[in-house]
C-alpha cells in the first residue's frame, strides 16, 4: 500500500483520546485521530483517522479518511477512503478512491471515481440504481 494514508502520531494536531467521549461539530484544517468516541460531524480539508479502539457516530467530510475502528455514518473524502482490516463501517462512502482491505466490514453504498469526492460534485442515480457523475450543465438557449 505505497499510496496508503499515513497515520504517524506526530501528524495529528487534534486527538480524541481513548478515554474521551465527545459530541458536537469539529471543523478544522489539519488532521484528527479518534482513539475514543465521537458523535456529531467532522469537516476538514485534512485527514481523519479512526484507530482500532475509536468509535464514530458521525457524518465526515474530509480530504481523506483511514479507518481501523468503528464508524456509523457517511464518509465523503476529496481524495480517498481506506477501510483497513479491523474497520467496521455502516454508512455510505463517496470518494475519488476507495481501498478495502480483507477483513474490513462495510455495509452501505459507495460512489467512487475521479472527482466524486470533490466538494459540490453532483451525482445522479438513474433507475438502475448505479450512481454516475451528473452531466455538465447545459447553457440555456437564447432566442
């Protein structure tokens, strides 16, 4: 996994420790590591890492997400989402890239492809249920 999201401890400016339980909204620019429990929403242009003992019940919008712990909620990443061997995700994923390692549990829908994780990138869901990027808007004809 040469392109794997780095989870070195020194890279995380925000840490929710293993004995912490937090409810609310986190909005920041850096990276967060969740070793404890968090409920609410997380929004960052950086990365979110949920460690093996971490538990999220949250909507997450970030640059990238790496999971080893449990998440109940939807994940949107500008770049990639990684579900590592111990990850348990119940929710939907929307990202440019998705990596699911053997042993990970994922119950939900996913929309993966170039630009899908980009903020504001719309998607359509046709009758066959397969998500596809929306066609670019067509300029209105002038008479």
